[in-house]
C-alpha cells in the first residue's frame, strides 16, 4: 500500500475515534481504560471516610463502596440525612451496624477536626482512604461578589479540606500508607463563568494537593483529584450567590443535561480503586472542551470562548438546560 494511502487511513481512523469519543465518552482516556479494561477491585475491610456523605455524590459514593465491602465513616451536617444514608447502606450490603460510623460536623469549624479524627480512630483504629467531598457552589457575576462569600467558599471547600487532611495525614504517615481523594470539579481545571469564588476554591485545591502529592513521593501515600462536570445532586439547591446568606435557589429537573449521580460515583470508585492521580468525569461536549482547554489553551481562549460563550448560552449550559 502506498505511503499516502496509509496516512489517509490513519487520519480517517483518528477522526472516527475522535467522533466516537466525543459522542460516547464520559471520562478521560485513562479512566475509561481502567473502567472498562482493568480488573475491578473491591475495598474489603478498607476504612473509607467520606465528607459530604449526606447527599449527592458523597451519598452515592457510600452506596457504591459499601457494596464493595468497604467500612465507612460518613460525615456531613444534616444528621437525619446521614442516618438515612447509613440505613440504605445497611440494606444494600447487609453488613453489620458497626461497619458504618456517622461523624457529623461542619467542615469549616476547624477546631473540631482533631476530635473527629479521634472518634474515627477510636472506632476503627485505622483510616485507609479519606474522600474530601464536602463542598458548596456559587453563582454570581465576578463584580458582584462580597469578599465574605469568597471567604465562606474557601473556608468550606478549601481550608476545611486542607485542615482535615493534615490531621489524617499524621495517621497515614505513622501507618506508612494512605490515600487522599479530593472531589474537585471541571471548574478546578478551567474558568467556569459566573462562579469565580467556586472556581477559585477548586483551583486552590489543585495547588494544595499537587504539593502534597510531590511531598509524598517517597511515602506510600497517594492523592487522587477527581474533576466531575455537571452531576445531579442537591448542589444547586444550596448554591450561594454574591451576598452572604443569599441562596441562588435553582432546583434541578430530571430532564437537565447532567450526569447521573450513580454513574459519576461508579467512575469515581474506579479512579479511587486504581489510585489515579487525576480524573475527569463529564458529559459531552464539556469533556471535549476540557481537553481543548488543557491541551490547546490558545485555541480554547481565542476561538471557542469568543465563539460559543455568550451569557445566555453559558447560563443555560450551567443550569443543564
Ligand atoms: N454536582 C455537581 O455538578 C458537581 C460538579 C463538580 C464537583 N462537584 C463537587 O462535588 C462535591 C459534592 O457535591 P454534590 O454535588 O454532591 O452536592 P450536595 O448534594 O449539595 O452535597 C454536598 C455535601 O457537602 C456537605 N457540606 C456542605 N457544606 C458543609 C459544611 N460546611 N460542613 C460539612 N459538610 C458540608 C453537605 O452536607 P449537609 O447536606 O449535611 O449540609 C453535603 O453532604 C462538592 O465538593 C462539589 O463541589 C459537584
């Protein structure tokens, strides 16, 4: 076969692969590979502490992990919701009550973190995986945000996560093993318009935890940054605006273009099981846009942003409509 024909065939294969990926894939290449081709792993006897476990992603992560034989610590603020999640976990797995511990606390009350870690260690004597998932979102124009809102977002999403991780890290270093998982966001990889405090907080997590990863290269301690796109959860119900105490009050509808919570958590569990460094879990076309933003930033900023991002379209997309 002539060299020219080979090039054309390779080109056609690449275009077809790109179209298929752009239509069907809902995660980055590595995660798709591990999800479909690698041996599934269970979490038998592992103690997994999930913050933000009372709803949404944290809740469904708990259901997925309990079916894979993990022992769970569930944290959040709403005790009633946490109890409901625990009961469902017990029904799904048939495991003993003592395999699930509830540790309700507000993550931005930093002085109770030591006490919470002690409670977990008193009960289980070990922590294998800490999933830092608690978080709040925000919608407002950059110019209209009071600094107290930025501080609130950082206290919950960043400083709460960082402080709790530091406490648990001491235990990981003593045991010479551990795994820190962080629910970041696609907003941790690019600028999500009209969510600057949220976007800033998620970018900050990457800064902190990339440093932790670098400092832990000689220890048996792993870091996984998970970046989901839009996923069904209660996040928009309690989303804040630019004024402290004000709610955005947007309720999701079943017809919204968002990923199912179960699917997001299924993929997230694969990323955790295989200790992936970072993963992107996202519906299309946001996933392809994320690839462009990461690998072709100039095209993304100079062409895509200008062509596609007008306020009305962005707002619609952010609402999953
Ligand atoms: N859903 C999405 O589209 C999406 C996309 C990318 C990333 N994420 C990230 O995924 C994570 C989980 O969010 P979600 O979508 O599952 O939303 P969600 O349903 O609202 O869940 C948020 C969880 O965080 C907890 N939380 C909030 N503030 C807290 C505080 N001050 N102290 C302790 N816990 C607190 C909540 O606990 P209570 O209910 O008990 O207050 C709840 O369990 C967040 O970090 C979010 O940024 C979500």
